[in-house]
C-alpha cells in the first residue's frame, strides 16, 4: 500500500477593525499599506495564506474614533483572497460613518459564517467596535480561534463580553507602526498554530553605500549654499550670534543626520517611521562625519529587525517594542558609534588632503590628467561610483568642493560648449535627424547652463567625432589645470546653475576663467568638426 498523504491545512486569517482612536497616525491612515504589510508578514508563516478576508473602517482626514460621530465621513475596506503577492484592497462603501457601520454589520455576519464552517484559523482585531463586529467575535469565541490585535480598549471589551481567546502580546497601539503590529500579530498567531515563522525570510534589495551617499546630494547642495550665504552675511551684522549658531549646526550635524536617516530608511523601508526616529537619534554624536552618519544608519537598519522580533518573541507589548526600537536603539547606536567617529573624520580629511595636495599646482600636468580622467570616468560609468562620492566627501563640513568645480568645468561647461556648436552649425549624423539633433542640443545647453545637469547630451557627439572627443578632453584637462594651485579659493559644487557655481567660490574670477576655457575649447572643437563634416558632405554630394 502507498503512503497516505494528508492534505496541508492552510492557515487563513480574518482581519476586522478600524483606524482607531487618538490621532490615528503611524500607518492607521493608509489602510492599503497596513493590510498589505500584515498580509506579507503572515505569508512568512509555514502553511499560511495571509489575510483571506477583512473589514476595516477608516475615518477621512486622519480623524480618530475617540471623537467620531455618526455624520463623519468614513470608508469601509475589504480584501480579496490572499495570494503570494500583495492582497487586493478594495473599497466596499464610503459615506457617513453610520451608514458605513451598518454595511459593516451586514458583512460581518458573512465572516462569522466562514468561521463556523472552519474556513478561518485566526482572527486579528485592530481597534474594532465590539457591537459592529459582534457576529465575528461570537463565532471566534465559540470556535476558540486564536485572536490577536491592538487597541487595548476594544480588546478588553471583546474579551470580557465574548470570551475570545487572546494570544500573544495583544494590546495597545500607541506609537506603533504598521510593521511593528504586523510582526506582533504574526508571531502571536504562528505560536498559537505551532507553525514556523521566518521573520527574516524576505530578500530585499540592498543599495550600495555610494548610492545612498549620492542620494543625499540635495542636502549637501543646500548646506553648502546656506553656509556660503551665512559667511557672506555675518560680517555685515552687528550681532551675528544667531546666524553663527545656525552655521555651526549646518557644518556639524545637518549632513551626518541626513546620511543616517537616508541610509536607515533605504535599507529598512518596511520599518517606516521607526528607523527614521532611531537613525536621527543615532546620528547625534556623528558631528562632522558623513561616514559616521552612514554607519549609524546602517547599524540601525541592521539591528532594528532583530531587536523588534526579539521584543515580540519575549512578549513585550507592541507599544513598548516600538519605544525600544525607535528610541532605545537609536541612543544605543549613538553611544556605540561615537568612539569610531574620530577615525571616520580622519579618513575623510585624509581624502580631502590627498585631493588638494595632488592638485596644489606643484606638479604641472597633474591637473590636466585629473580633468581628462574626470571626463572619461563620467562617460564610462564611474561618475556615481567615484566622482560624485568624492565631491560629497569634500563637502562634508558645509564647504564647496574642488571636485565640484572640476565637475562644472569638465562636464557641464564642456557639454554646454558642444551643444552650442551644434546649434551654430548642425553636425551631419547618419542615424540622427537634424530636428532631433537641434532639440537635444537646445535642451542640453539650457539645462547645463541653468541647472548644472544633462552632461549626457554631449556624449553622442563625442562618440561620433574624434575631433569633438579630443576637444572635450583637451577642454577638461586645461580647465582643471587652471583650477589647481589655490584649491581653497575655487571650491564649488556640482549640479548648480553656472552663475551660482561661480559665486559659491571665494575666487569667482579664477573659476570663471576655467569655466570659460572649458566652454570655449569644446565649442571650437565641435564647431570645427561640424564644419568639416559639412565640407565632406558637400564634396560627396558633388561627386555623386
């Protein structure tokens, strides 16, 4: 006889409830996000089907149910049967709370029938109204379903009125997030079912540190401009004490905090505001060190999941769990990272010193070579991996960067010069029409000069013509050579309008000359190439 194979019993969950009392924040106001987060976490349990049915009422405008009245606007949400992907959240009814609740009562009876038929193996209650959901709660009590959830008042009322079987650390929801609650509910039900729960099973994309540093560019850009403006304004004031405090904060804490928050939220986006708060706290002792901020954010993101699950596994209530992860973990990481921060400061200072020493003008030709390599690197995929991170490390303490000025010269001005030449004399390109060439060049010229971006506009023309390519590299090298020898006076930033990039430097004249050389040489080279192409094309047409 063959071996008898028993069918696998799928663990199915019903969710009932509302956006709750108080201010209904931290996930309550986005029902789709909340339900999907819980559904995805339930799927990490052995033989679980996630949320198969749900009735969730949310008040409009983020209002809490503590002060709700029958005439308030509300929406009733439901879900289709859970699957391997996101559950499909649907709007069942929207209108006055009284009418929405009436519809919810009707649908609640259908949920109760599912429980009586044995189709449901677990119940999650989130700030549920025990009168609206009386049918489901009675059925859950009679079938002895494991019940978990949050919202202390409603759970206490449901337990005393219906005798439901509460499991796990079901309780209050103050200061919790969607993810905290999802882990809490899932662990409670998995334990009650005696099923294996794998909270670390999901494989998430982990961005590189350099990518995260580059993502912080807006903050570096703003801090450098603000610090430059404050340094210009303060000597004109009789009492600049307030501005001086602001300057110090910008130079010491703004960028490490931003780097920490962006790192943590990039690596652990599912934790939401929890890692945001924790990473902000973790960065307080990382003054003048963006590497310290990045490391603090990385530690928060790495430890948050473990600490959160550890608290839930030890039956720590969800609210206290979030207090530990969002608050206690941040302070712990700050104290842990503090002894290492001075070494990070030395490392980034060493990088700055190497750049400025190599380009201090004592070695003729080094600046030229550096400019050529900078231009070459941007064309062949090294810009975001090497060039931009070097610029940001230079700007760590709120100053401009020598590599920032080189960026504007070798990339922005070179690209703008080539684009202008194409508008003066349109090149002859076999695979690109005149209209497309003119449109690309117009856009490239405008964006490069006014916004310090779109250097890629020149790449197709550099690749098509050796003359344009050589002119671009020559312009990059000579302009960089002109920037060497007085690095502290020519610090600027990438992604700035050309006039603003000039004003950011302490020696605007020297920067202007370098930018003008880069623009003019690339313009002349591209112009010559276009004229030669036109001549060759004309001669070919005469022969034919």
